C-alpha cells in the first residue's frame, strides 16, 4: 500500500477516536476499552527482550483484550509498542500470529482455551502491520501536538484542509 493511501486509510480508521491532550496512556486505554465494550489490560512481556522475539503482542480472549509490551526497552518505545498493538485492537485485525503453543510458552499461566486471537509484532511488511504502525505514529503525533488547527493564511488553510483529518462535523456530513 502506498504511503498516501496508508495515511488516508489510517485517518479514516482513527476518525472518532479521541486522543487526550496532554496525553495520558491510562486515559486513552480506558477510552479504547469503553469503545470496545470490554476491558483492555496492559502487561509487560515476561523475560527479557531478545532479538527476533516479539516486542509487542495483542491477545484477545472471550472477555478482554490484553496488550503485552517489551519490558527491557525505554518508556517512549514501550508506549509506541502499546499504541501499535492498540492499533490492531482498534482495527480488530485478524492475522496469522503466534500459535497457541507459542502463546502458552510466552504466557504459561493463560488457559489456551480462552484465547480467541493472538497477534504479535515482529515484521512490518504485512498490510495490517503497516496500518498498526501508522496508527501508533498518528496517535503519538496527536499526543504530542494535539489536534491540528487550521492556519490563518487562506492558502495554507486550504492545504491544511486537503491533507488534514476531517472535523467531527464534516465526518457527520455537515459543514
């Protein structure tokens, strides 16, 4: 998927997703959980991060979503991993991921019968991984900058409108 098409698709997917400013991951997580109507729990992956091992993982059970992230990395990287996995959650992605036996090795206390879906983050070539990565980047951008405002200059304003996310009014069909 081309970059511009990827950006448009991710803006569409994020329409209506509120990102708190200033950003608070717990508030954002609770908002996503409310949107999905089920708890969303964050956990550090057990063990230390090793090359080739997943640094992030979304595990959906029949009752809740669980996002796992690498413990042995910095806070900013951890937040990005979490937001990437939340990108999968928001899109309700279904893709080949870890086999249940592999999930059991990573998470030995989990009953494999409760796992509905397991997605792990290790490659960025699949379209769903590209979408989740772009969503994480866009959420981080909103977290830092807030929602962009229309510039005062008329020419810059038209350019902003051409490339910016539609407003809530425009998404509802009004103006």
